[in-house]
C-alpha cells in the first residue's frame, strides 16, 4: 500500500448496523496488515489490523504508550488539548515504571474485595432503576434510564464525587469522546472537567474521606503526585469508569435482542450469565 493509498483514520462505518466495522479493516487484514494511515491532523501513523500483530505490539516494551513523546499519534482532540496544556496524560498513557507507580495508587479501589463490598449497594441501585423502568411510561430509553446511571453512580461512589453531579459529567464526557464534537466543544468540556476536579481537590484537602480522590490528594501532599497528576487521574477514572460499562450494558442488551434464542436460553438458565457476559465482552467492541 503506497502513501497515496493510505486511508484516513478513524474510518467511517458502513451504512446499516452501527456495530459493523469499516469494510477497509477486512481488506487491510488480507492485503496490508501493517499499513500507513492518515490521522485527522494530517500526520501519519501505522495501522495494525491482525490480532496476533496487535498483541505482539502491545506487549513489546520498545513501543511506547506515552502520548507526550514527539511524534506520538494522537487521534482524540481531548488528548491533544491536554498535551498542549501540559497536563499529565494519566496512567494508561504512560510507560513503566511511571505507569506501575500510578496504577498501584488506585488499583486497590478496584479489587475484588472492594467491589464485593459495594455489591449490595449496586444491587439496590439496579433494582430501583429496573422497578422504575417497569412501572414508568413506555417506550424506555435504556441508555438514559439504566446503562448510564448504574456505572456513573458507582464510579462517583468510588471517587467521592457527588452523585448529584452525574448529569454534568455525562454531558462533558459525551463532548470529549463523541467523534462529531468540534475542537472548541472538546476544549470547553475538558476545561469544565479540569476545573471541577481542581475545586474538588480543595474540598478533599479540607474534608478528606474514604474515597479515591482523597487518597490521591494524600499522595499529592506526601510529594508523590503533582496536583495536575491528581486532576488528570481523577478525570481519567471518572470518564473511563463509566463510559465503557454504559456501552457494554446497552450494546449487550441490543445484541441479545438481535439474537432472541440466546436471550431465551439466558432467561431459562441464570447460571449462564457469567459466560454470557464474557462472550459479549469478546463479541462487542465497547470502545474505539
């Protein structure tokens, strides 16, 4: 594949089902599994389309995840805004040993023990939302009535963010991750989120609690994190902590509706639930 033939990335999805991947992916896997692509800013990156090759690259320590490095391909306008403003990109966009240090500071809050401790509260939340759906007016928007409220509420509990602010966060997150958002809208949403967490840090310094943001603030006070580190890590956890789960809930329900025989089997045998979730995680792409 020559430079002239390099496709623009991200690629448009085909008309019809929004879950179908771009047709170019299949052609590239067959003809050019490692090929150049042109990013929105006009720069060039390498697009890898075969599973084994992707795994090999992700495991190769010579390949960096740090978007602050010169020439790193940046697709998201939100990431570009943060990098240009000098903010830390968060632990998912850093390399060892920095990645490990930042990840260890928050990993305990997502342990099996911590999640199990929250399980009764999560179950009550889900039950309340489902009861509201059953008794409320029809039709129901599954995304706004269930898929978004569940993970948004839980991540707010973990972070120590007021649940009353969920609506604002969902609006800001959509502006940051939506491919149709203008750079100006993305910058405005980023500024709002960063400003919010800057104020929240001041609150946690005065009134610390048993939550992630308070623990990150203590790391900052101990000299292990900068204030921008605390802000961007909190921002990353909030956005990544609810968007992917919301996508999984909505797309999972859609997939079961498209395969009624599988939905029927799941209703008849609840023991299949864990395997069904694993299969949906494999089958669906909840982030692009």
